[in-house]
């Protein structure tokens, strides 16, 4: 019976890992549909390569940093409990690999390939698992201190802060250190529009992400017996709230409409197991409006060339999600309770601090040592990864 239960948990978590792995195709197509046509092939190659580097970094370093588990033992030991620890690694790897996938959207079209791979290795191997272990494994005593001081630990069920806010705030210094794409902002203060190159691909990416998100959230229970339909319905309601808010605030813009559900889903991750569905709807709607408003502010007023708007989408909406769990997760607003607003605020700010510090060190060092940005000719021709002609067909048919 124990073996059967363990096998069921392994299968449950494996399905979750597969669904979140599929989300990386969503990241790829979202970026593919947003960047200019000359950079589409590079966007696809970048996501897959970043995932591969993330796997190596997390297997050899990151998972051990977060959970103190090493895979340097015999296969017989690793297969204990039907290999549950291995499939848990796979599931959480797909979360960790979302960090460079998020960053990729912000720095698209002008970042050099090799320095970004180096950044991916360090971020997934050290920076991300440092905070992940603090929240999800109780490392360094932060959670124990919050619980003793405020009556509840920092609650982030599926990673609004641990994954999304951290990824978005890591992206911000990288975007600033790279600077805007050439020609995006003119010396006389004008803005050169770079509209999405392919709305169907952008929409496909959004749909893949939205569907996979139900594995991201629901399977975060990590055990079959802990599964909750509340998480699924709350994810649905937040997705709908984000979509409708982006529709209204974004004035029917298809780019905003398809990012709206993602904003809602980012925000609901933290409290999806606690909120009433109406609270999840409100959380998603606020996130959708926040994304649209801050995307326009950053691009047009502050002139920050964050190509896919990953700082507003993941950084700000993820931070809102951490705080929202302390609001709509409380009993007086229909939630299950057991959360502290103070703990949610401190945990969220802690994630932002770790992300900013880690990003400045990693990208600042890489810029000083190797440079982050393509040379002007490569950027003009669209070789944002410094990947050269991949085939005779590509040489004839694409502008590299």
C-alpha cells in the first residue's frame, strides 16, 4: 500500500513537471510573437538552450543549495520510494528554469548569447535556490522567525514571489544594464514603435502558458492526497480577472489581452490554496490592470526597453500576489486564514532584495568582464544570440 501511494505521488508530480515543462514552449512562442521577425529563430533557440543550462546548474548545484539533497549516490538509493526525490527535482527544475525564461523576454533582441548562458548558470545554481530554500525549505531561519514574530510564516504556495517576482526583479537590472534597443528611443524624445511581429504566435504562447499553469499551481501540492480543487478554480478565476481587466484598461489591444491572463495567474500563485474564488478574481483583475498600466509607464514615460514587459508582468504582479495572499487569504475576506500580512510583506520584500542584489552582481560582473550587448552590426542583422547561419535554407531565407 505504501509503495502504491508513493507511486501515485510520483506519477502525480511527474504530470505536473511535464505540464510546467510545456509552459516553456509558451515562453518561447510568447517571445517569438513579440520580437521582430529577424529575431524569431534566436528567441526559439534561446529558450531551449537556457532550459538545458538550467538543468545542469540545478542538478549539480541548485537543488542541493535549496534542499540539501545530493544526487551523487547509486541509482538504487535514488530510486527509493519509486524515485520520488528525482521527480520532485524534475518538477522544481521546471520552476527554476522559468527564471532565465522570464529574463529572456526582457533582454531580447540585443543580448549576447554566451554571457546570458553564464548568467543562467549562476542564477539557477545559486541566486534563485538561495531564496527558494529560505521559503520552501526553511533555510536560515527566516520562516521560523516570521512565524514566531507575526504568528504565521511567509506563504507562497506556488511561487508568486519565489519564482515570478524573483525572475522579474532579476530581469530589471539586466534590462537597465543593457540599455534600450537601437532606435527604440530617439534623441529628441520620440519613441519608435516595435509592435508584436506575430499576434497568432503571441496568442499561442499565452494559451500554452495558461493551460500549463494549472500544473504549475495544482501540482504544487506535491502529493496526490493534498490536491485541491480550490487551487484549480482560483487559478481559473484569476486568469479570467486578469484577462478582462487588461481588455478594459488596455482598450482591446491584443497584446495586453493575451498578457492579462498571465498577470492574473502570476499573482494568484501564492494564495491559490487559501483564497475564496471571488478573492482570486479580484487578485487577478488588479494584476491585469497593474500590468497594463505599468507596461505603458515603463515603456513610454521611463523609457525602459523591457521587450515583453517582464518586470511589470512577473516582478510587480508577482509581488502583488505575495501581498494579496495576506489580504484575500485572511478569514475576514473569505479565505482559509493562517496568514499574516506582515509576514507576506516582509517575505515579498525579501525576495525582491535577493533578486536585485543577485542580478546586479551577476550581470554587472558579466558586463564588466565580457560585455553583455551585441555589436551594432549583429544587432542590426538580428543575430541577438550570435548564432550564425544554421543551414543553407536559413542562409537563403532569413536576414542574419
